[in-house]
């Protein structure tokens, strides 16, 4: 989603603010700021538009002066560093009860683990997290997804162009393939991910379409709407007749003509598949009172930090 009008439930952050807690939210990109700050009383701004923050809209002003850094470029590690730097300044000067910091995955798209670019990024993170720890913060650190290389043996992007496949089978534009990448900043991933949903014409049998598509090399899952909704906890009215997920090293596109990959300076790294579901979940305190049999998810970061951290 890229607009709060699509939200179907209030956020935990708004609920915490309504319960009387002081809440601060800093995001890298402004689209997420609009959703995380939806109906939330408190401080909420993005590093992307930190120079435009106002008391009326964001609950804070003069953000650049507060952080002491210039407005960062969207395509840079600086966009995320600004988030951490702002978080440290807010904790020093405002001391919110709850603070939510959200970075961008630009560096992870471009730099594999263990490379100098990745190491520099995590060194930067560790420095700011250390400062927050020294300030007494309970920190829960997690991610929304993993990031795998999506390349063939020669280093070129490994892409299944799904709209082209359906056009060849059913005719041009008879089916419609939707990729859920709503981020307009596509230089580092070319709008390619490992998940797609497909709307079929009424006369096409969905099970037949699933059986045909499952034979395509590089696809891990081809599910009906009902199967996908049950497996991935998706709202069935917001997905197509089918959901398609590619394997670890493969991404899904619509048509080859619609994806501009000329800006990819390094081998493609992207996400969206089952292979990217396992992520770290780190807390800087001992955890007590937790059911050892519970399967933790990334959103359990709130529960761990607020209810179980000692």
C-alpha cells in the first residue's frame, strides 16, 4: 500500500498515542510516514521530506537543524542514517515513550552481505543503536523481509515475464498481472520482485491456469485466491484469481517491454518470495514470560519490547 486510505485497521502507534503515551515515528520514505502516522497524535516525519516538516502536520519543525545533517538523497545510505540520527536526537531532547524508526532497503538491494558497502551500512547502524542503548532504550530490531540475489549464472537478472506468458497463451491483455511493488523509486530493483497476483478472464478455469503455470521453471508456488489467502493471511478481495511466487533466485515481471533495467549497476537483488520470509528479531534485553513454542513474527517486536523485555 502507498496510501492510508487503504488501511482497514488502526495502527498500534495510534493506539499507544490514544492511550496517553508520547510517540515519535521517523521513516525513510514519506509514503510510509503517511501510513504509520495515520490518526496518530505525536511526532511523525520522514527523512525524505524532513525539510518540509511542520508542527501542524508532523508535530515537529526545524528537523534539519535538530538532526544536524543535510537533507539526504533518496538513493543513498544517508536516507537511513538520517532516520537513526534523528532517533538519537529525539531520544536525547524529547524522550518519547515509544519511538518507531523505519529505514529503506536501498543498500541491501545494491550490496550483498559481507561486501564493503553492506559492512559500512551495518557499522553505521550499530553506532546509532549503541547510542540508543546507552540512553536506556529497550530496542527491538527486525526487518520486513530478506533479500536474495535474483540472477542467472551469467549475472543477468533471472526474470519470468508473467504478462508475456499469459498474452502468449490467452491473447494480449486478456489476463492482468499485478506486481505489488508500489515504491516509485525503482532504480535499484527495476520494479521486479518474487510475488505477483493475476486476474483472469471469466471463461478461464483457474485450476487449469494454475496447473499450466506451475510447470514454468523458476516458480515456487502457484495458488488460487482461496489457497493464497489461507496460506499468507491475505484479504481475498484484494488479490486476483491467482497468486504466483517465484523461487529464491528468480523474480517476476509483467512484460519485458515495461521494465527498464538499464539503471541496474550491480547484479539484481530483490525480495517478495517465501525465501525472504525468515528475518532477524533482536532485543537488547532479556525476555521473560514468553511461550517457548510460539512462532515469532516480525510484528511481535512490539509485544517483545513492550510486554516481555526486562
